[in-house]
C-alpha cells in the first residue's frame, strides 16, 4: 500500500499494544473465550500492517482469519475504544479493524478482505490531493476492480462505527462503475476532483468525518416542478434526503408513477444524481427567488418549488 494507506495499520499496532497491556494488567476486560493467543493477534496485526496491496491484504486475512475473528481480538479493540484519550484517527482505525473482525465472523476471510479493501480505498479518497495519487492506490488494489460493485461499496461503507461523509458513498458507487469500465485514472479523476463534500464546503482531502451537517445543504428537501406536456399538467417530484438518498416520481391528473430511488451528491454548483434505473443527472444548479433551478443550463432551465 502507499504510505497513506499503511498508516492505519501502523496506528493500529500502537493502539492494540496499549489495549493489550490494559487487558493483561487491569483485570476489567471480558473473559476471552476465543482460541487466539496474544502472539496470534500480534502476528495478525503485523501481517496486516505489512500488506502492500489487495493480494497481500487478502492473504493476511486468510492466514490469520481465526485470530482476526477471535473474541480476544474483539475484546482488545473494545477495551481500547472505551479507553481515553483517543484521537479521531485512532478511533477510525480501531473501527476499521473491528469491522474486519466482524466481517470475518459473519462472512469469512475473502469477503471480509474485499470489504476492508473498499474501506481503505475510501480512506485514501479522503486523503489524496490529486487524481494521480488515488489512481496509484487503485493500481495497488487492482484485483478489486473485478470484484467491486455499488452493492459491495454499500456493504462496506454502511457498517457501524465510522461516520463516512455522506457524499462519499455515491462517489464510491460511481467509482465502482467507472473503474472496471474506464480504468483507474478516469475513475480516480471523478472522485478525487469532487471538491466539496455534500456541498457543505468541506473537502475530500479531509478525514473520515462529515464536513458539515448534510441538512444544512440548501438542495436538501422535497421539490416539485410543474410542466405542461401535450396540454396536460405534469408534476415532477424530487426528494433529496440529508443522508444522500434521492427519490423521484411524476403525477398527472390521471395517474401517479412509481417511485425511483437513487443517490445524490452536490459538488460545488453541480448536482449529481445516480438513479436505480440507470439514469444519471449531472448538471449545474442555482437558486432564484427560493426556487431550485436545475438544470441551470440556457434554454433548458427547470424551476423547482420547495414543498417542505
């Protein structure tokens, strides 16, 4: 892995070493019913830290699956999470390892390694400064290209413990579509140049915390656009939820369509929506007298009235 990608495991060794000392001396941790010894766990963490890409990460998880999934490992992580003080970065690292341990328990080594790899790519996306840097990370994780999908991304990022920026999920889902189809540099360019996280003024060069409250983004809400089509009024509804979900449907005097779901992200003055039926919206937006103007394109402007 790159030095950026290796840092979480280096921090993890320090965190688990401190937790292990408290576990052995304090006597307050839970009784360990698992088969892994302290040496087993130390070897597992060292192997993870030494991993330099997806193949070596997957090999380390497979080799030390029992230690990673053990009750003792979970106890050590939980004890350290409850101890003070912890930096945000240390807490994120411990949650990453806890998710890996839980995934090994539930699904086995290979799926757990795949989900961990997606999380490491997501962490790198938050840390890089240029598309080329992220493309280099993707090159180290190149076998993941054949396994990643929007569903895998959701499984990886929707777990407990880490508050990923809401806008990162749809961007990573788009990366999962672009990477196999267009290659690493094109996929990296789309996510690394995303700019603001959720339109709140934060940046994808920050850490894995929300840059601001998503509900503060002005496009969040229920919007309606009314147009006349073949002399009939047609209302189009667009709901942009604070957690990044999107919904749309249409209503006429005679019928109401079904709801189509999607994911949205605001990048500067651009609004991107990926719908479950394959449609993708990526157009500039603005506001005029309280109305959302989207797309804000000459001769194609569409005005949306806020409904909530």
